C-alpha cells in the first residue's frame, strides 16, 4: 500500500517526458497553421482591362443626312413619281455606356431640317432615334463599328409626303480620337435602312438606304488614360 503513491508519481513523470518531443515539434519556429499559410499566398494580379470599367460618354453630333430617293415615308397615298427629300443639315445627341473599353451600347437621336425635292422645295423634317452595340479598339485613336436598330421618320404637309415613322436598321463605323481622358472627337458614317417606296405603294418589302455623315465631340467619365492599357 505505501508504494502506490510512488508508482503514480513515476507514471506522471514518464508521461511528461514522452510528451515533450511532440510539443517541441508543434512549436518549431517557422511553421504556421495551414489557414495562415493559405492566406500568405500571393494574389493573382488583376488584368489591366478590368482596372478600367463602367465608362460613360455623352456628346453631340452634326453633319449631313442624305435621304433615300426611294424612301417609303409617306403618311398619305404615295405619289407617282416618288418625292425624295433633299440633303439636310443633321444635328443630334448621343449617350454611350461601355462596361469595358472595347465594347458598349449607345443610344442617339437626330433631327434634320430639309425640303421635299419638288419645284418649290417645300419644307420637311427627318428625324430618328436608335440604339446599337459598339465594338472598338482600346487605343487613343479608336476605330469602331456599330450595328443596331430604332425608328426613322419624316414630316411635311400632307400635299407633299405627310407624316410617317418606320422601323429602321443601321450599320456604320467611324473613328474616335481621345484628346484627353475626358474628351473625344468623333467622326461617324451610317447606312440607315427603312422600308422603301415599293413597300409603301403596296408592293414587296424592299429597303431604302439613307446615308448619314457626322462629326461630334463626346465628354467621357471613367476612362483612366488615352493610351493602351498599362502592362500588367
């Protein structure tokens, strides 16, 4: 019986001695928990094109609108022969949103005071509202293309062509020059397609092609520079 406390004390000492190596290994310098090691891994660099996102461009345009001779914008009985519009001065506004520098969407509206091409040259107005997708190079001098649709209309006295609005498709392109990260000069060309005179007169669907050439200036928000993206 008196030997029992002694045996217990010896057993405790033996357990303590055996546990020392494992404690030493657990506390070796330079070792970190798995979670901390994972956090210490370097993060992947953000691609340069993701550092410049959500840009807005607001601008105005002016130029010339070349109405198609075989247009179908007759709000009255189509006359025979057709009555085309003369080339008119074109003015308008545009608003673009570019989630990244090389692609975006844009809406624009224009008005063109003109005349109906008859002997007395009576006054008329052409107008449009359209939207399109923009694809462009992410450079300071920026070629681009657009494609989309909207509406295109004409208005004059009923004895000339009347008032009518047609659906329209358009394609085009141009060039932007970013003189600074805030301002861009822009040149545009468009082919605007609407139902032609043959359709207005009750015939098969065909398309008239209106031409538009404009010059404009846009104010830019969100662009960080005028050159190509920095390396990274």
